[in-house]
C-alpha cells in the first residue's frame, strides 16, 4: 500500500525520483551517535592488558567490571525504551549521550577495579538508550521497505567505532597517557549533541522535510491509534518473546568480541597495545560490510517481491551459518587465519543484528518499538552479564578460550530456530493500546 501520489520504491529499494533524501541526514546522525557509543565502550577492552598490570586486577575481577556495565545496561533498558516512547527520541537521546559521555570521562580518575566497575555501571546506564532511540527514530523516519538498510547503516556505526578506537586509543595512550584516551573519546559525545539539537525533529514537525518525502515516509498502512502499552501486555505476545530470545542468546557474543578479543590476541599471539590496531581494524572493517550488507540484502529481497518474513529470516540464516567456523579459532596457530575467522563471524553477527532489530518495527507499531527494543536489549544485557562473569572464571581457571568460541559459533542457529518457532511468518502483533 502506498500513499496517494507517492510512487513505490524502485527495484533496488531506492526511493522514487523527486521524493528527497533528508531522512538519510537523520540516519547519519544515528550512525555517528552509535560510532561514539562504541568508541566509548571499547576503550576499556583495548586498554585491558595494560590496565591489568597497572591497576592489578585478575580475570575474575575483569569479568566483574564488564558485568557491572552489563547490569547497568540491563537496568537502564528496563525503563529507557518506555521513557523514549513517552518523551520522544530527541530528548531521550540528548540526556543519554550527556550521561554516557561524563561516565566515559570518569574512567580517567579511577585507580582500582572497584572504581572501574562504578564508572562502567554509569556508562552502561547512559549507553542503554542508544539502540532503543535509534530504532525508534528509524521507525519514525523510514518506510518499512527501507528500514533494514537504514538500520544496517546506523548499526554499522558500532563497527566504525570499533575501527576508530584501536587506532586512536594506542596513540593517545602512548603520547599522553591512558587517562587521555577516556577523556578525549568522552568529549566526542558533546560535539555530537550540538548537531542533534539543531537538526533533529519528528518528520511531521520538521521544516526542512518536503511534503513528498513525508508522504513517502508515511506510505505504509497507518499504525493503530497510539497509547500506553504496559510491559505485562507486551510480554503476552510471542512476537516480543521472539525478539527477546534472539537478543538474549546472541548479544553476549558481541560483548565477548568487544571486551575479550584484545586480551585473546595479546595472550595467544603476543600482540602489544601498539600491535593490536591492525588486526582489530581488519576485523571491525569486515563487520561494517556485514552490517550494511545484511540490511541491504533483506531490503533487496523485499524489493524483488519476497515477503518481509522470508527476506529477514533468509538473511539471518545465512549469517548464522557464516558464524559457525569461529568454533575452530582457539586452535589456530596463525594470527591472520584467526583474524579472518573472527572477522567473518563478527560481520555476520552485525548482519544478523541489523535484521533482528528491524523485525521489531515489522511486527509492532511505531509507538511500541522503543519499549520492545528496550525489553530485548535488557535480555541481551542479562545474557551478557552471565557470559562475562562465566568467562572471567573460565579463563582464570583454564586459561583457554575454546569453550567461549564454541558457544559463539553455535548460539545463532539455536536462536533462529526459537525465533522461527515463535513467529513463523513474522506476523504483526495485534496490540490493544487501551
């Protein structure tokens, strides 16, 4: 269905001529916010081998520090999605980036494992708003046919952040000390905030948006009347549980890459802080391709006439299969073979994630998207807490990453099986907003 006077998208999913492209300016803002989000959270992982010696923590304590972030992330997601649905994306994002930027800078004044745990907790609270806010903004600014690609674009900011961090952090650390890495990266959020406050509004209120582009954005069937949807009601729907299960099982794997990959490369291949940059850049450059490519591919399938559910799940299955070979990584002697295996798996994770996020706006009306993404993000953070604490004990006791890589390679197929059982056709939830 299309709005009168608005042509359907072209064969590649591109918008028809004359509609305008201002919505991609909004997507660019979301991309840069996500980039900053991941720069701030990755600094600790890159500096972990150095800080382990300087501060004096062990694997178990490091696991607890990571768990503190995950606990706050989960706690934040208990409320942040609903607050964003209630107060809007502009205000929610603004408050969140101020909080997480201050928390990122606070790492520079800590001198103990407990202090880092407290700073990570504050960082997790602030950063918990990023994805619910971004997914809601995508639902507000894009028609369904473009949402997976737009989600892939903004989600690729995580990968760019993960590329920038290993380039910038070693330079800042060697030149000015490790404290400067936290301070400089934390300041980036305040720079972004200036652009956000001047540029962002909802489409209906935006003075720079043409009527033709607004019509294109609203070319899907209208949502039901909005209203407050209690979480107890959202949890009655299998669509909610499908997304929650997918996030609970697969989000922890991304956290594992983020926080333990530099330590794995340091321990297994002897890479120092200044040596880590190139392997990490290669891995996270690959993930950018996976994120955008995964979103583009499902949008391409839809443009060719495939049903939405078939398009999303086909790409998710392809991604899950590409991740399986990572189980062999712990036994690989050559650094670059290991980098290739991890890079393909991490890229496929991001392709999976772009499509999983988009299924929320496929199955739920716009006014409930933030709440559902918040529930799923909370589940992913809880799963991350469990994996982080378990990884700390496992590595302290055995010193081997083998079990962690086996888990990383197998959970996506399990998650897709459960997802497909719950929503075989990706049918929309029949919400009652009363």
